[in-house]
């Protein structure tokens, strides 16, 4: 499977069942697929930023960016959540997740978004420019097992300037101030 043969595109309603299957298989459970469905029905959903990777007419990967906010002492700063990133287990470790992420981040830039937050594998996401969020003054709304897994990416230079506060995920993530969300549990595609 060559990367040139992978088509990255925005999802369509006809893709929903295939996306649910890929997400469930990638995470080994249905929680993240239900999250995708809930986010799709929410105000946080951005249709252009729900991406699929298609190979030979088959959906083999999915990536979702949704709106969130960073609550600072003086304001609410718009940002995006990258979650979840899913690749079908049969084709993991072939660069599909990297291709989805790069294309997705490029689309976020073209749509003039400034910041992206991810809770993910601390050795995977830095290759795209993500860095630990806590030292940058961006706090999680839940206890972190590993601060380095909670990361931020500036899509626009200096987008973090003066932005210090706590991330507010959409309610569909089910986060108040309890356990970490079901967003990123890397199983492959490094």
C-alpha cells in the first residue's frame, strides 16, 4: 500500500458506519466510536475536519478535530481537539495516521484555526510540532497520569502568547474534573 494510493477526504454521511467500525477496531472497544457519533451531532463538530483515509474504496482510517475552548482568567480562547485518530488494525504502522494528521493539520491552518490540543502518545505527536501543554500554561481539566501526553500545537505563530488557562472540552467528551477522557490510546501507526 503506497501512500499515494491513500485518499484523504472529509467524511460524508455514507461513511458513518465504516468510520464507527474502524474506530471501534482501532481502539478495541466502542467508546471512541460513540464519542465520534456524539461529537458529530454537537455544536463542536466541523464537517471539513472529520477526515477519512480511503484505500481501494475502503475506509481504513479516521481523524476528528472538534472545537474546544481554553478558559483564561480574562477570556475564552478558541482551539481544537484532535481526537480520536484511528487506523484499522490491518493497516496500522504504514503511515496512514501520519498522513491523516499532516493533512488534517494543514486543513486546520487553511481554515484559520490557531491552536490544537491532543491527549496522546508523547513520542508520536511531537513529530507534527506538538509540545507539552502544561509548561506552556495550558492545563487539563482532569488529573494527568503523564503531563507529557497532554500537548498543544500552535498553528499560527504566537497563538499561545498570553493564553494561559484550562482546556474546556465539549460536554460530549464527558469531562468535568474527573478521569482522563477517552481520546487517545495509541495502538499503532507510528
